[in-house]
């Protein structure tokens, strides 16, 4: 067992972990931040995406010890300071970019990473960026619409599929 310390959603966090403890396990089990989901355990689905030092990372592919001293942001850290939904979260709600909701935290975190790199992405760029995120319910159309809306783009002319 070793001690690990990091900043999670702006707050100091630490705990004892085994060397094999994944970041997703540390977040969920040690810190009770259960918004980050464990989907496939093979890094293919994207349900566990978080930001580590500003970069989107699949938390099932990183050991908690690797995040020592890092700044980690989870879906719980995406809300506004007053607890209301953040811009991307609100866009997902407004444009029904979710159904069962299992993939939604990873999709929101990936969308935030995309928009920080490219504030005005095209539909094709969004589709390409989300390649590592799987949704089994929505068909992606409303997810893409939500991301475009969060970027401030007019989506009124986009027909529903």
C-alpha cells in the first residue's frame, strides 16, 4: 500500500492504494465520486473519461499512483459553482443527448476536452473526436447536436434522425 495525493475537482484528495489500483477505482471507491463509470474494463467504451492535468484520460487505463500530484476533474466537477448544470451538461439535457445515461459522464468529459481544443467543431470533427466513446442507446445524433449547441452553434436547422 502507498499513499497517493491529488487535487480532484479543486479539492485536495488522498488515500492509501495498492499499486494496481486504477484511477477510476480510486475515484469511485476511495472518494465516492461515482459519476465516473466503469463500462468495459478494456478502455474501449469511454464511460470512465476524466481530465488529468487538463487532458482527457480513460481512468480505467491509468493507475491512481500515476495521478500523484495531478489535477483531476470528474463529471462532478463540471457543474457550476452554485450546483447548477454546466454549459455542456445543460446542452445534453436540452438536446436529449442522453437516454440511459451510462455513457453520458464520459461523453460530457470528452466533449469538454474537444471544446477546449476546438471551440467551434464541425459535425465531422465531433464524430471523429468521440470515436473512443460508445453509446448503445442514442445513435449519437443528439449527442453531436448537444456538443454543437454547447459550442454556441445554431442547431435549429439540424433535423432529427
